[in-house]
């Protein structure tokens, strides 16, 4: 998405009481668009702020997709009513909310819209009040608010907005002050949240909110919105696999080029050239080279290569047909139709979020009536979760998010449907499977969901992946690319290879004191590799029953449980 030419900034005040200018519905629409463009421009910077060195639900991507859905609600609007436009933005953000950061962002907009109600214009007083309501609504939307996050940044913005209004600032001055306040708040998040300080990063959600507001301010100041303000992120922060999952119309080829420029790279100029060629642009910097990733139409598939040749030496080129890649991923799915449990009116339907085709089959066999594709690095939106059960004849629905970053989006659905919703707060696939073993499709919804929640509490979950960056966490030094194991979401072990990491993780999980070890292998392992690992576990744990299933999940070689 590119920036629009600057238009008239603030409108003229309608009364002598107005402090400076005001924002009407048309200007608010342009500001939301500007914030979205600037957030998109700096999306990869936000993604690179992930605390844990694991493939995760990328915060920048989640916030960007949330605000894209929000802007779509007003894209065709020509309303001058600021309050009505704000309500449309809030609704779009809620329906498109992805990940915890996206849900909180939608709640911020909900508070703003609630405060403005149907006001025609936003003046400094209304702006300050809107941020007070945004702060209150965002905090109420989280069961256990944590300081040092996007919530803290929203709170600091609200306090600064109130101070600026009391001091008689114009709306332009107020906008400038809240952006400065947001930046300062983001910079101090590591002081409030030890895990950020330990990882050496600021809060990603707060940074995303800052970029969105800064985009609004840059629009008002007539500054460009398509040039990243920060340096190019390191190669370790790029997720080219994820980039391949979002294929827009007209994107025929994926092009990846490694090159070494002969002179310092003019980053803003480079991005501008790439935007004339295609989309899904990602650029990362290595020790001695840059890596470019872009999706382009067929007729432009050689243009990125020609561009980088002009800049220096090209060391590696990869060109893939995106349509063939998509078909290849589809044919990789296990053969056979997946049968979900049919549900009748009056019965309870279970809906699960699943990260792979194999796990979809597992949940189907346990009795779910629908699934929502999603998991790490592909958090489904509130709308996608709603749509999964909208056509089911059951009026009582149990949702299993199976991921901590999907929990908030799942919780939003209860206020958006006439059906009775119960959330079983499963934070991992093994917890979701344990919950389904206690599921009954008849009876009282609260009784059934309570039994499933109790089943979740007794499960020990593990995950094995590779570190996406070098960091020291929980006293454990981790090198980028190293095999790592997580126990109930906490990084606890490393290993020279996958087998060592698996056995180390099972040791931390005290597998020898349990009866059953269950392994779900991911898409990056072959059946023979998975079976070899299972055999190693059987040798190490001869007294335990070891079961192995195909999960098909991306990013994680193995998901496991002991019980």
C-alpha cells in the first residue's frame, strides 16, 4: 500500500471555543489510512521485536491485518461524521482482530468510538476524552492486564492527551505530544516488564501502536509514508515462509535475491523501486550481504534481479512459481475427506483452532464440528472464528483456541453472536486434545465446558523448534538456529540436534513419572524421521507408552504431551 498525496490538514474550527482545528469524518478516514500505511511500512520492524526466539504470531503482521480490516469498513465512506466513522473503524478492527495485539488495538478503537458516539467533529476536548475511554476499554478487555505492554502505552497516551488539553494545546499540538509520549512509553517498557529487558527488546504491540499514531502525524506534516524510518532488520527477523502464505491476486512469482552492494545501500530509494515491481517486500541484512524477497507478476519476475545487479554483486537467486507452490502445499495434505461431527439443534458443538492437516484429523476424530486453520504465525481473526460456527445448527458452542495468542480473539466472539459461547482456554494443542477427551455434545454448556477446563489443567505440553535469534533467556544461552524446547510455553532446554533437544525436554517434563508420551510431528519432518525419534524415546522411556501422530504443523518439528 502506498501513501496518498497530502490533502488539506485540519478543518477550520466551527465555534470560537474550538482550540485550533478539528477532525471531521473525512479527515479521520485519511488519518486511519495514513496510520495503516505507516504501520505496513514498518511492519517487519515490529515483527522483529518478538521476545522469545521462536516462530510466533508476528505482532506487526497481526496489527497490520487488523487495521486493514478496519480501514475496509470505511474505504468507500464519504461521511463527515467523525463518530460514525470511528464506530465503523472499531467494528472492522474487532471483526478483523488477529492475535492479542490486534484484539487490544480493536478495544482501543472501541473506546474511542464509544466516547465520540455520533459526534460530527473531534476537537481537543473530545480527543482527550476519547483516549481516556480507550484506555479504560482496553484494560477491561484483558483479564490480567500486564504493564510494560501496549496497555501501558495507551495509558501514557491518555495521560498526555489530558495534560495537553488542560494546557490549552491545539489539536495539532496535541497530536504531536501523544506521539512523543507513545515513543517514550515504548522505550521504557523494558523497565516495567523483565522479560523484555532480558530479551533486549521493547514491547512489540506498543511499538505498533506508536507507528500507527506516528503515521497519522506524518500525514498531517506532509511527510512520506512509504520509507521505513529504522534500519533494515537482520536476516533472522525475516519470515519468508510466512510471506509465501499470503499470495495476492497478480502475484505470479516469488523472487529471492542475495546481493552485496558496491556502495552503501540507499534504503528508502531501494524500497521505492521495489514497490513499482510487486508486493510482500521484505529486505534483511546479513553480515556481508542483503536478502531481498518480493512477489511479482510474471512479466516482472526478472526486474528485481536486474535492479540488484546494478547495485552490486548477486550471489544467489531463487524464483518460484507461486501457483505451483500453492498447489504443492495442497497436495501435501493427507489424502481423504475429513469428517466432522454433525450436530443437531439443542446439542453442543466444539470448534478448535488447528495448525495442521494432521491435527485437524485428530480433532475431527475427537468430535469437533468445525476447525479454524491457525496457530503460531497464522493467528485467525475474530471474523474467521465466528464464521467457523455461524452455519452450525447448534446454539451452544465451545471454542478451543489452542494457542495463547488466539485466546483474546476467541473471547470476542461471545458478544458478536446470538449463540451461547464457552471458551476453554487451551493454550496448546495437547491441552485442546485433552479437553476434547472430556467433551460431551449433550448437556449443560457450563457443566461440559467446566469438565473440559479441568482436563486442560492436568496436561504438560512441550514444543520443539529452532531459535530465530541469539538470546539469553531464563538463564539459558541460545544461539540462532539452535534446537530449543519449550515446556508449557517456557524456554527450558537446547540441543545440538533434534534428538538431544527432545530427550532434554522430556527430562524437564519429568516424563518418567507419567504413563503416556504423545508426539505430533510437523511438516518439516518425514514419517521415517518421526518414527526414528519415537523409537529413541521408547528406548529411553521403556516403562511409558509412546504414541506418535502426524500433526502437519509448521515451524514446530514436534508438539508433545506427557500425562
